[in-house]
C-alpha cells in the first residue's frame, strides 16, 4: 500500500473544515506529517484510527496536510533496525513537520536520525527507560506522545494467566528478539514468577521461522502456560501465533487485544486503537506551535481483559468464574 492508497482511507471520513483549524504553518502551506507504523496489510484498523484522529481535528489530505507513509513491518526481520533507520531517514528527508512513530524500535530509530524534527510516539512501552524523554510530565527535547506501560503490565498478565491455569508450574515468556524493552519486561516477569515460587523460561523469536521453532522448545520442555510480550512480530503474525498455541494446547496471554481476536486465548492491555487515534492531538498541538518537550506524555488509563471462549473450549480449558465476571469482552 503506497502513500496515495493510504491517503484514500482518510478522504472517506474526513469532516468538513471547521473554524477551529488555524494552523501554525504559513497560509497556503500544507502540513507534512510522517508516519512510521504498521501497514494497512497488517493493521488496517490502526491506520484508520490514526487517520480518523486527524480528520476529527480538521485535517484533510491534500487540503491542509499531507501524510508520508513508511512501514515498520519491512525487512527480513520484523522491525529490522536497518530498515527502520532507512524509513525514518526517508521521512526526515521529505522535510516532515512532525514524525509519528509506532513501537519501541521505530521510536529509537527515529530519534537517531530526526535531528530537531518533533517526534510523536504512539505505542511505546516505557519512554523514560528507553531514554526518549526525561520524565513523562516534562519530556524535554523533541519527543512526546503516548506510552503503553508494557514492562509494568507483564506481571499483571502473568497473574491473570495463572488464575486461568492455576495448576501450571512451567511458565514461559516469549519476547521479541528486537524488542527495545525486553530487559525490563524480563526482570518484571521473573520477579512476579519468583514471588509465586515459579521459575520462568524466557525464549526469544525475531522471525516467523524462529517463532514456529520455539513451540518445539515449549513442547520439549513441557511448558504449561505462556506469556507473550509485546513485539511487532507477535502482532503481525498474530493469526499464526494463535494457531501454534492452539496446536500445542498451550494457554497464552497476550499484550494486544488483536491477538485474541485472531484466536489467542486471552489478553489484558490498553487499547492500541485509542492510542493511534489520540496521536492526532499531539500532532495538532505541535503543528499549532507547541514544543514537544512541553507536552506531557500520556499513559493509558483504561485496560481491557478479553477472553476467547472458542479457544478455551478447543483447549478443553475451563476459565475460572472470577475471570469471566471481570472480563470486558468474551469472544464466543
């Protein structure tokens, strides 16, 4: 999907321009927005949410703004550093007014090449730990946006998984081999497992072939339950990941609702759709003249538990009533 095709999505729902659209750019100049995120092939709903957010604030493709699209799911390895750097450089070379980036590796790549170009994060796990901002309240520099609290949430995911599989003793954590926050996620997961008297097996995968291979490891080591950390590969290959877990009858909890919609067992996470839509408010503030370092980073305030009952039934897994009553959504 090229930039022109992606731009067509926004024209379908862009509202009429309102009197509030007073741009910081000189009259007649189109605002140029860079987007480095998942493509419409892998996440059409996220791209649509991003464009809907812009449209709701009065931005119309070709009238008062242009979006330059580059994708994170490029290269032989998902979120390959060299591919991300190349895409980020291309966007900067296009002289974008603001660069919008999705996940940790994309944000880190953009920061390396952006110079003074403002950066808006959409789905970054822990921007302070990554060194992208000084503090959430006062980011400083040229980066702001939205955080997912991913490293802190991994312990909660483990807690929910163990409630669904109370007899499980052999637990594995699957992490993306190129994930920026893997050390923090692993530390938090290990601490959470240790407090429950469990040993945690950590396994990495960075390609589809590696992802398929790790399930042989889980079978060999008799893993009984699986926590899947956030990672671009695990999102784009969510349908295949769900198939692999189901084939092994391996209960798994994921960091994205989309994994459960694709057939995964359960998730507990903030809404990626909300983040992609909310990114437009940061872009708007910057285009109106605000400095990104003065705009506080937003953390998620709403979390959703989703359980796929079809998958639970296929695994012959009886979900505890305590989880069913707390679930925000059951996929029947």
